[in-house]
């Protein structure tokens, strides 16, 4: 006995294999990447920056009535800039903007967390297309110069 394949009935079903549009929810609010070479250069023990940021995140969640900011701190190799008296740190937002955050190793937990999560970015100078000097005023009865 042969059964026929009903092509019209299978249009609404998903294929039995893995779907390409799968996603999972996470409780993390931010992923922070810390340069381990910078931390070593500053004489910090391994995971010291991680402990500092985790402590600051927990303290901020206790102090504020807002939602908890759970961080995932990951140590990596060199991020690019090698500052003499700072630690290179990156977040998803800073990497999207093409920036690396430089963190002061002697900063307190609250200062470190605010520097990483809410960085103050320098404002770009808008290009000036006007004349370099002020234009001379023209009286209403005077016509503009002929060229």
C-alpha cells in the first residue's frame, strides 16, 4: 500500500531539523571584555578587574530600585590600544561604535562600573562649511557687487 505525499498540508509546518532562526533568552544585560595583558601590566592579579566590576554591579543593584544589571566579564588577549596607566575594556556598544574604553585601575567600584556601562563619548566636531571671517553687512539700498 502506498501513501501519497500531501504537499499542500505541509506548508505551515516547520522542518524537522534545526531552524536557523533559533534564539535563547539570557539574564545578562551586558558582556564586558577586559584585556588581560593590560591588567597584568598594571600589576593586578588575574580576575581582579572581573571581581571589581562584579562587585560594583551587585552594589548598584542593591542601591538602586531599578532592574539588576547582570554582567558577563570575559578576559581576552590584546584589544588594540596598550595604555601605560589604564586597562583596555570593551562592551558591545563600544565595539559597535568602534571604541575601546580605558579604565583607571585605581577607580572605585562605582566609578569603574559607570565608566564601562555609561561612557562619556567625545563629541565630534561638525564640519564648518561657512566662511572663515564674518561677512560685511550690506545696506538694503546697496546692490550686491557684480561679478
